[in-house]
C-alpha cells in the first residue's frame, strides 16, 4: 500500500512536514488542489523501477531504488529545506506547458556518477568543489535526456506528457520560480547494498499539473491478484454450505388500523393472488412459481428465475 510504513524508512532523508490541513485559511493559496495524490504516488513507485536501470548503467553498480512519500510545498520552503549545499538543477519541458519539471541532484551523487562514467570507482572528490565542471554539466544534460524516457512511460497509463531535457546556463542555479509557487516533490532513494542512500528529487510545479487534474484524482485500480486455487476451492465449499431461508409470499393484504383493532377470533381477512406468486431468498426475489401440491404437501413450482448480477453478491 502507498501509505504503509516502508522498510526503507531508516534510509529516508529527514523532511519537515506541514500539518495535514486541506482547507486553506482565508486569503492563502491552496497548495494541493489534487487531494491525497495517491495516483501520483503509485506513478512514482512505478518510475522508481525504471530509474534503477538508468542509474545502474551510469554507476555500473547494482542499486536499490525506491520512491518516498511525496509532499506538496511552497518552492521557497523546498529551497530552505535543501540549504546552501551545492546541487544541480536540470529542467524538463512538459509538453506545451510553460512550467518546467526539475530534476534536482546533490553535488556528491552527481560527481560520483561522473567519476564512474569516466571509468573510476564512483568516488566524489574530497573536499567537494564549490562549482560544477563542464563535464558535470554535460553528464547532467545526458541524465536529463535519459530520465525523460522512463518518465514518459510512467505517465503514459495516466496521461500523455512529453518530457524533454533543456539546456541550462548554470546547472547550480535554482529555477526562476516564485517562492510562493507550490510544487509536488517526488523523492527517490538510491543505495548500493546496505550503504548510505543518496536522494534525487523530481519537482512538478502544481501549475503544470493542473491540466491533468482529472487523471490525477482518478480512482486507482490495483492489478488483479491471482487467487490461490486451494484457497478458492475451500472458500467455495464453505459458501455452498451456507443455509438460506426460501419463502413464498401468497398475498400481502392491506387493512386499516381500525379494522386490526376490532379483529376477533373467527374473523376473515380476504386475500387475492394470481396463479403465480413471488419466491424470495432472504430479501431478494429468486423468481416466480405456481402454487400447488407435491407428495401431499403444499409446494411451489418455479416457472421463472430472476437474472443475477454482480450487485447481487455485494
């Protein structure tokens, strides 16, 4: 389940969370117009599987990759959370939308990828530099182009969005977004074995996702789970042994309350019914039948059965 506790909780980067108040105060902007965003969380989990292959190819190591619970926050709050540490920002065009998604990678994992890409052991320089080299710029652009492909594939079942990596004059500079602009932060963890994880963020401006609101708030249908045959057979036998009462309603006369109050032993209540009577199982109509006798006992011969639908079993 999306909201279930993760086994990788110890790998997560600490992230302050705003209170879960969905009703904005008067005069403030509603950061999240999409509800609980469980659909986008499922999309991120699917995307994590594809990102694993991309980064394994760059680092030439087997990795664990997972999607952390996403959050919606002001862009200014996101930047404040990141602090002043050197990070690389790769913009991705989203179809015809003016807003851009952003891939955000800390300097350390990017420089580790750069070292591995050129045949090293995947070690970042020590001490860390204060700016990126042209080689790091080129690698980030290459990663942006590589990540655009699985991102399109992950979004495809939900809505069609074309992602395209764009060149940036300064990859260390944050995008020109207003601090009040809300963004959806999807965070992915990468780790080698049981080693300390690195984190990569993909930011979606809420303004860029609004055209896809209907898809984002659509109900998620999980994949059908294959039922164990032995369990199904046992359940079927148990259900077939359940006993239900079957009754036939000959007539349902309606009389005034005054008449009921005056009834005495020997009084007759007239009833009228046709040749066929309804046959009921619990509160549902099974069909209709003819009243008669069988082996000296009153009986009903079924003449018609009502069709059953899925709703009858819910």
